[in-house]
């Protein structure tokens, strides 16, 4: 969809045989995009339920965002919460500190996760 709004799309449309190229590009985007969006949606949902130590009201707000915006909300959750938590856990592993950001104890050997 975003490609169709660019001037590049108009240039392709003017070339003979470009319709096949556009269909192939759209099909490839769909084949990769659909599974990727489902993976990020379900992965961030599971992480929110099982690993996120945020208050329940915050989790409910994230789930409302997931339901309303589907994978857009899951992607926002990835950048706002998940990536920060994983980055912090990796830093704890490198320094050897076994306390996570939320104060729970974890082992440095298994990425700071609870065993």
C-alpha cells in the first residue's frame, strides 16, 4: 500500500510488463508480512502476560491497544517495553549482576531470567 503512494510506483506502472512485477512485489510482501505481523502480535502478547512486571492497569491498556490496532500496537509495545527490558537483561548478563530492573533475582547465566 505504501509503495502505491510513491512516485516510484507511477514510474513502474508506465513500463511495459510492470504489472507482473507489481503483483510479484505485492505477493512477496504479503507472504512475509502476514506471518511477521502474527508473530510480533502473539509474541508481544505472551511477553506482556508472562514476563512484564508492569501494573495490571498498564497491561490492560497495552492489550486494548493490541486489540484496536493489531500489529501496530504490538510493534509499539516492542519498542516501548520489550526492547528496553531485553537490553537491560543483556547488560546485567555482561556485568554479572543478577538483579533485574524490577528488583527480582535472576541468574546471569540464563540471561537474567528466572529459572
